[in-house]
C-alpha cells in the first residue's frame, strides 16, 4: 500500500484541483495611501488592507467584467480595469479624493488595448470606414467575445453612433449577450439607434430646459452668442471626472466663446452638489432626473458617459462626442463633425 500512497495523494490533489472554479488574483501597488482598499466588480465588493504599499485580492468571475480599485466601498470607478479569471497586476496612486489607475496588465486588459488601437486606426482611415471596416472588425470580435464586458461596451458605443448602418447594428446586437446589459442602458441603446434617423451633426439641437444645481433654469437662450458643450456625466463615472482636467484649459483659452453645461444624471442631485463643493469647476451645472431613463436624454441617445453635444450659437449640432482636443478646432472652423470613439 505504501508504494501507491504518493500516487494516490497526487491523484487526489489533481482531482481536487480540477474541481476548483477558475480564480482571479488581483495584486498590485498603491502610492500615497494607507488603510483599506476595495475591489468592486459586478455586484461584489471585496476589501483588504494595504501592507507596505501592496494589496492582493482573490476570487472568481463568470466572464470578463469591469472592475475597479477604490478607496470607498461605494466609491467612484476612478481606477478601472477589466477582470477575468487570471492574474492581474495593477499599479495605482492616491490623488485626493480618489485612487487613480496608472497601469493594468493581464490578458483581458491587453485585449482592451488591442481593440482600442484597432478601432482607432479604422476611425482614422477614411477608406476603411467607407468599406465597412468598423463593422467587419466588430463583427469578428463580438463573435469571439460575446460575453466580454468591454466588447459589449464598445459594441454599444459603436451601434449608438454614426459609424455603421442600422442593419449592421442589429447584427452586432444579435451577436453579443444583451442579457448582460442593464435594461435601462439597453433601452437607451435602442433609442440611440433610432436617433440616428433623427438627430445628427448639422441638425438643429432640440429645445431643452435643464434645472441648474443652484436653482436656475438653463435653455438655449441662456447662452447667447456662445458655443455650448453639453456634457452629460455622473459622480460615479471615473472618465467623466478625469475629463474635467482636460476641459479646463480649453474653457480658459476660449474665454467666453465656449460655455460648458455639465448635466449630472446621478440618482439624486445632492451627489453632484457634494462633489462640486470639493471639486470646483468654473462652468455651469445642471441635473437631469431619471438617470439614463430621462426622456430628453433618451431622445438624444445618451447611452454612455461622458456624452457630449457641441452646439453652435445658432443651435446647430457641430459634433456628437467629439474628442476633447478637437473642440477648439471645431469652433474655429465652425464645421460639423461626426463623433469619434474615445
């Protein structure tokens, strides 16, 4: 019996290992911070304490999904990355009031970089755009990763924009697992697709009325002789908050030519009020009830954040979701431009 014991132990360990669910390991470093950090993914929140500037989390997920390292259990996704059952190395830093991402390395995050680079290259190649390059690429990638959160997010942005035909949008939505999309967001996507037949660059922006956080009301008439950037955002949106720093120098350089109207879609207005008390911004602030289900924002096709409309003084839509660095040139040229994937 003794001669078989090592074999039996090995066999038992192998069988035990085969029965274990795949696991992820998120390990990394953080600068300028002590105490607890949290890993948020899906509906889950895990916590651990920083030891010598390092942290580690372990668990399991059923698919590739967005996650974030935060300094609060319900904090902003300010250090986001994509999580799968693999090892993920993340490097972060604490810059009051949030933890911010420096880099993330794993197969899932490598895919993110590859897709962003490929989509960006197609967007910059007019010949590829005209020959359905964006659809052909997304058609292949969605078939490979129909349940990948990032691929689903990119697909939603593509079908919500002006990049492909309505029939091609239907094809992509039929490939990804739409049951993983929040019902309100999916309804907004369908609204955005129908918007493509109604609201586009060059059209007149619909009449609007937003309630300001200070009690005022904002309409098109509130911005006479000014270009207006309507910026739909929320305090939980890390990219929204990061974009403010990019907008500040543009706002200052244009010196009254451009006004910005932030429209928060947080669950209740006290959230942006609290945020803005700690993070002063020089432009106008408003609030829209109903989050993504707000009727006017649904009409506009707002399905992701941040979402931008650049409007001329006469009410013409100059761009939908322009890259921030393009805004000065758009205003200078007074031309219409379709949005680009950021």
